[in-house]
């Protein structure tokens, strides 16, 4: 439960559901975490607008994760128009009735899986020194030397934050996805070309250290177990206070 509170931020709920992570400037959705201990057990609830993910136990014996979608119109389902049931199929807004229940179940199950995946990465007893030292030196892959991952460098931290976003948990990430996150303002074609080349070099760096792997016959990459562990360890350490670290060490 402590991990769920510290590691999962309310705005990440959208990424578990396959939606954008960044909230728009005019966002009016209610977001937050809610933690309660009851007679039946302990429960934590992450809310983002009409969607929420809950995790609770039944008398300490059964763990349950549950996704709730009160307003499904923000999601898509592959179906014909309601006015033309035999017409051409298209990705349309999900309806609230039982007709799109199968799609709602798919989205909810994916959210549950992504949520548990995010929590499972921090259930590791490896000392932080070992995790950080593994990427703290240059490596040689396919005859090419790649520099160390700088865990205190602003650009490397931003890169690690980008690749471990929840929206990439299912389908992976592409060069263009990282361009949008790390370099949102690309005014000309020449600038976009240079940014694409820069992102490509950084992807090769991550592959050399074994933090990501390329999906066969595609332009997508997914994080490895080593990559998830490094990201979880790094951001947990960065978000923790000295008092928390010393208390946990004791």
C-alpha cells in the first residue's frame, strides 16, 4: 500500500487506461489518492475524473484490483454507427449500455494488468548501489562503445521518465512518441530530422545497457526487467526524503 501511494500518481491512471498522461491546461477532472483501513481490510483508490482503480484485500487473505469507468465516452470501440447496425465499422466513442461491455472489460483488464505491472517493478530487494552501478560505466555492444547512464543528469532522467510511462506498457514506444514528449516544439522539418536522429542515438544507448528491447518487425521498443527496475529504484530514491531512507534502512 505504501508503494502504491508513493509510486503511482493519480494522473498515471489515464496511462494505465491507454490515455494521455499529461493533463490539458484547462483540465477539470478530479484527481487524487484515497487510502482507508476498514474492518474488512485495507483499500487504496486512485481517481482521475470518471475513472478509478482500486486495490484492496479481503481480511488480509485475497488481493483484488478493480477498475471503474463511470463515463466510457472517452474510450473507443470498433463498431458500426448506432443508426446503421449493418454499416461499415469504425472506431467510435464507447457507449454506456451493455452493447460495448466487452470492450469496457478489455480496457479495464488492461488497466488492472498495467497497474499491477507498475507495482511489481518495485518489489525487489536488490541494493540501489548494485542497480545504479550496473549502468554507471560505459559498455560495448556490437563493437560500438556507449557511455554510462548518468542518473543525476537532467536529460537522462527525463528520458527514463518518458520510456516508463504507462501508455507504453502495452504497445511499446516509438521514436516519434519520444520526440513528442522530450521535444514538443519542432518548428521545421530540419529540426524534426535532427531531433529524430538524437532520439535514435539515445534509444541505442538504452539498448546497449539492456534497458529496452526492440520489438521484431516494428519500430517500437519495450522496457526490459532491468529497465523497469532501474526506473523504479531511481525515482523512488529521488522522491524519498533522507529521513525516509534512513528509517527504512534501520
